[in-house]
C-alpha cells in the first residue's frame, strides 16, 4: 500500500494545482484506471531473514550510540 500511495503522491497529487475536490476525485479515478491497466506483479525480494539482519544491525547501531552518549555524558 505504501508503494501505491507513494506513486499517487508523486504522479497524481503533485503539483497541488486543483481548483476543487471534484477535480482531485477525477484525477484519482483516471489514475486508478490507467494504473490498473498497466500494473504488473513484482517479485518481493526482502525476506524475513533480511528483516532479521536489518533489525540486528539497528540494535547494534542503537547500542553503539547509547554507549557513546553515556561516555560523553560521563566526561
């Protein structure tokens, strides 16, 4: 969903040059029709193992910064 809304933000509602809400609705419906006609499935490559690795790196990064902050506060 986030990918879809990102595309809508970039390609439909930017620039924000609408004169009224009806124009926004018309543009969104036109985009939906065009997007549904051309959308293709994609192969998701981010696995649960990738997520585990990312979370472990974030934990290490957070721990490193907390240690640096503690050392700086002690000084």
